[in-house]
C-alpha cells in the first residue's frame, strides 16, 4: 500500500488488488496489466489521477468528500505529482506481488524518469532557463511558420 498527502494535509492510501484492477477496467476501459494500456497510463497524468481517484473512492466516502472536492485537494504545487508517483509506486509493488517483473521494471524506470524530469524542470524554472528555452522555441517556430493573411494561404 502506498500513500500521499493532499493540500489539506489529509493522508490517502492507494492499494491495487486484482479485484480493484478488474472494477476499474470495467469503469474506464484501462487495464494496468495490459502493457499497451499501462503505457497509456504512464503517458497521461489524467489517467494516473483517474486511477488515484477511483482507488480513493471508499476512503473519500468515509471522510464525506465527493469526487469534486477530492480533485480540488490535488490542486497546488506538487500534490498531483505526489499522488501520481504514489500510484506508480503502487503499480510497481502490485506487479511484483503478481510476479510480473518486466512490468515492475517498467514502472520503476518510469518513476525514476518522472522524478528526474520534475527535478530538472524545477531547476530550469528556478534559474529562469525554462523561459529562455520557451523564447527560443517560439522564435524558431515563428521563423519556420509562413505568415498567413487569414485565407489559409501564405501572404
């Protein structure tokens, strides 16, 4: 079982079981044990947070928190990232419990890459380099893009 805290300092627990995986698959059509689906989940923060919300449904009911309020509690710096990473850690543990070592390794590598990416982005934002990179990308895009008069044809 993995846990994370929301912006109200409430601790939430995530635990995958075969039954929960099956129920979530029936609700949203994604199966963490299907490698293609798992790759989609890894690529989508929305999908990861959907799993988090569904895994926390019972606990939210106990706290008398509806889905909208739960989602609000994930707002703010780092809260959705913490929930997402906790979910991925739980998938890794779940795969190991099932003896799915390849999937567990995929989860572990994805977690490492996400953490590394978050750290790099944080450094770029703090130093101002992120804005410089955006400016460079915008300038490069403006140079490559022909100017249009609105008719769909370049002027």
